[in-house]
């Protein structure tokens, strides 16, 4: 009797999951057919015109500031964006110059060791990023 109840419960669970999957997949398709594409409101058009770059409010500002303040913040960000980008470019050049001077201190053998260590670290990151796939027999694909 217990096996029958378990089987019925498994069957109903499977049917419920199947129904959920069908409604989840079919719902966006049906709603896309039913609705015509909505025209953007004038407010959204105005905001699109104002944006020059990618605007993001600082953390925790979204729920606190109003629309007028938001636009002022975006203008301030637009004012500082080119200055910050120039400093980032300069910083990148300085770091490159520094690294070249540091490597000039090393012997050829040390440079080779560092290149090998970098290659190993890169391979580890790549292996960590790529999940290992398993074959049906339970063994990993790499074996």
C-alpha cells in the first residue's frame, strides 16, 4: 500500500512540474502574441535624450532621490566622466611603465620563471571557470 501511495505522489508531482514548465514556457509566447508593442512614454523619451553615457546612481540613492535630483546627479556624472577616464588612462600607463622597470631588474631566468607561473595561474583560472562535464558512466570527460 505504501508503494502505491508513493507512486501516486510521484506521478502527481511529475504532472505538477510538467504543468508548471508548460505554463512558464507558453506564457511569454502567448502574451507576446496578444499584446502589441507598447510605445514608450514621453518621459522615457526625454530620459533617453538626456543620457549621454551609462548612468547609474550611487549605492542606496535610487529609493531616496526624486526625478529632478536624479537628472542633476546624471549631469554631474557627465561632467566628471571625461576627467576620470583621462586619469584612468594615465594610471594604466604609469602601471605599465612601473612594471617594465620592475621586470628590467630581473634576470632572464627569473623572467622565465615568472612567465611560467603566470601561465600556470591562467590555466588554473581557465580550468576553474570551465565546469567539468561528466559522461553517463560517471567518469569525468577529462579522464
